[in-house]
């Protein structure tokens, strides 16, 4: 129930305190429960002013902000500038630990066997650079090995991912379209 209440509260909060008063400066805005990613069309001072204005309201929602003109981390994705485009890769916090379900767990076998496939797909889906994809697939493989998964299960999952991802790529566009206003003086 807590995520439902948080979503409901944040929807009203963002409509009244973020989206309406600052709509001319917001080029892109998305929220997942209480995590917000925003592309701000304005000066760094105007960004700071927006945050101070919101945090001076009488609400239980204090906002914190991380700003960067090159890299932004949002949930498990890192967005970054690369050759005048926005690229993306899988992101893990430095404090994250390997909590993948152990292969000897008493969960149903099909669940344990499906985890590598879903996590390998996640790595492939959340990378725009093939070199990052290969590095992160190896890291994910190592995480599963540390949790007792066999090479046979991991290889079968990886093979299945390549079949799935190439089929999906042939059906849809391979780039991530993000429409933002750009000016030659932008960093």
C-alpha cells in the first residue's frame, strides 16, 4: 500500500509545486514513486531557485538535487553525453552488494534458472554502447557464479538473450529518442 500512497501524494505534489509553476523551464520530466529525473532549461541559478522554492513549502517532501551537464544517475540507469547524444548504461551504487538469489535456494527450479536470463536481458536492454554491454555481461556472469550458478545454466541464459535481443532489435528502432531543445551555447 505504501507505494500507492506515495504515488498519489507525489502526483498531486508535482502537479501543484513543480510542473505547473516551472513548466516553462522543464524540458523533460519523469518520476518513479519518489525519484524524479528532469532536464532543466535554464541557468544553474534558476535550478537552485526552483529547489529552494519547493523546499520552502510547508510539505513533508524535502527534495535533494544532483546536477551535472555530463552524467546523471537515475534508478539503475546512468545517462551521459557521448558525441552530442545521450547514451545510457546500467548503473549500480557503490554500496550495492551481490544479493542475487543463491542457486541452492529452495525456490522453484524454473525461477532460479530464469534469473540469469532476465538479468542478462536487463544488461543488454540498458546499454547503448556494445563495449559496456560486454563488460557488464561479464560482471553479471561473475555475480551469478559467486552465487553458485553453473556455467551451463549461465551460457544457456546468455544464448537465449542473444536470440531474444536480436529478434527485438529487428522489430523496432535501436535508438532511444529524447527530444530536447538545444542551443549552440549549451555545454
